[in-house]
């Protein structure tokens, strides 16, 4: 289900599916072999090792990373289409740079006028 949610969110950018928090059943990781195959014990050991070390969980997370955005109750998702409202505090740095640039340009202008006036009087 997480893979379906991941694919749907990647395609649409919206959470169209929801997984409930109550587990209905669990499934085991398995491989199919012919009856009596000598490979079964080796694969069982290998699969248990993958599950216990977290490789399966990490692989599932990597394959379904976009599904994480939809793992909240319906109606509690982050709203992506809400407009961003910027306040004066958010833009304070921009205004500070503007005021600093204006002040610096006035100081340079006054310095140029002073140098020009001193050169003219000598």
C-alpha cells in the first residue's frame, strides 16, 4: 500500500490514499522454491538476517519515501496550496540591506563631494 501511495503522491502531488493505524494482519517475507529444495535453509537464514539488520525496512522506506507525506489522518495533511503570507519581520533583513546600501551610497556621495571641493579650493 505504501508503494501505491508513493507512486500516487509522486504523480499527483496529493494524498489520495490513507493507511489506518490499526493493523489488520501481518505478512512475512518469503521466497518460493520447489518442494524439498536444498536452498530453503540457506535462504531462510539470509532473509532472517536481512529483516533483523533492518535492510528490508530501509529498502521499503527508500522505495516509498513520498508516502510519508500521506501517513497522517485525512484532513491533517500539510496544505500545499495555501498562500504564503510574509510579515514585516520576515522581510526585515531585506529592508536592513536596503537601508545599509542607501546609507553607504550617501556616505560615498558626500566623500566624493568633499574630495572634489577640497581639490577645487587648492
